[in-house]
């Protein structure tokens, strides 16, 4: 069953204060509470993708916060969501997961004020995050204009790395790099994009770069050579260590993207399902240099990967 069919079970939204909801496939919902204030709400949780429980908690927190940052909003507080086997509570693993997430939320300047847990044989962890934004300053996924410059603020490859970790095939150095990428907050990127007048943004997660480019609307021309990848992930791709989500992404976009003759392995890498990826940002060309300057002190520089073409199609060139 497709996501659209599931969402179709929801009744139509008639409340005029709902400014952003499911229909637009944005990163978070937005609800106006005053003429100059709106709440931004998102929820995200998943199964462990790394072995260290503290790092897993931190990745889950950074991932959930990214939806708020992508909307140009400031996070206010979070609620934890936990599924964990009751018989393993005495191991201390859950405490480490929770502590890792709380530390990352504290780094973002917010508190975890509550949450909910259930007994589940398969651990899962994440957060609902509430933020705030001015109703007229929401950065959605539909405002990009032809000629806007597209930037990516973190390297790709976490889907391949997570699969390799699960199979015991990931080089330790690459695992450490991937963890560093995933726990990095997108706060600095969000601040820089707001200052540079971003017209649209989204965080790159489960749909992969290509899927999130499609969600930005307007169409895009991108250059494979300009897209940053973690060092060593191509070797994982050559071993066909793509997760199932990456394969579904490629199947969904295989026929609709103009790949420019790219080999299938390159297509798959652009469709690799990410966790806690960077922001994909559209910036007016006159402000592109300003955005790059605003990101120079960040751990990962803003990569200029292409432009909005205005044709509605995605075209990739080597």
C-alpha cells in the first residue's frame, strides 16, 4: 500500500489555522496560534542503525530535530517515543539510548519534557519535536524558483553504512565518519539558510536525495560530481549493500528521472535512504555566496549541487 492511500484515510482539513499538513509532503505540520506565531510539529523514530546505544539516541534526536530546522523554525521542546523489550530493561541499554538523545536535545537548547514507552521485542526510539516559526517565514518545499541554487549540507551514504554495520562489513573509519555525520545538528545550516533567504528546503532522509529533490518541486538539474559522499561508501555500493529503502526509492524514480546515462550504481547511490542527513536548500542565486559563507565554519561545507530548472523534471549529469 502506498503512503498516499494511507493518508487518504484522513478526513479533509478545514481548520484555517492549519498552514502546513500532510498534503504538501513537507517535513513538519504547522499550526498558527497567533498572527505572528505558529507551532511546528514533527515525529520520527526508528530501529537501531548503529551498535552504540548512546550514539543511537543522539542520532535519533538529531534526525527528529532536522524536520523543524528544515522548516526554518526554532525547536522548543521534545517528547520521547520508545519501544523496548521489558525483559532487557535491566541491561542499562535503554538508559544509554535516552541519555544520548537527551544530550543531543540539550545541545540544541531544548528539553525532553516527557514521552511514552511500550513493550516491544524490537527496540525503536525517536521523538516528537515542537518548534515555533513566524507564519510568514515558513520555509516549505514548494517555494523554489527557476535558477535558484541547490545546496546539500551533509555528505550522503548513511543507508549503505547502516546496512554494512548490520552485516559486520563496515570499515571502522567509515562507521566513525557516518556516526559523526548523523549526530551533527542541522541548526547551523538552518540559521545560514534563513539569513540567505532560502526559498525552499527539506532534510534528506528516507526518500534519498532524488526523492527529496522531487519533494522540493520545480524540477532540478544536478551534477553527480558535485554531490558529496562519505569516503568509502562507493566500495559498499559495489558490494550491493543498499538497504531495502534505497531499492524502493530507485524503483519509484527509475523511469521518471533523466539520468543522463549514469550507471545504475550511481543512480542507486543518489537514491540511498538516509538517516539524519543534511538539508537540501534552494537559495536565490544572488545570495548563494552568502549561504556558502555562512556555512564555512560548519563541520561540513555547503555543497553546490545544481539548480532549480522550473521544468518539473529531475535531470542528472556526471
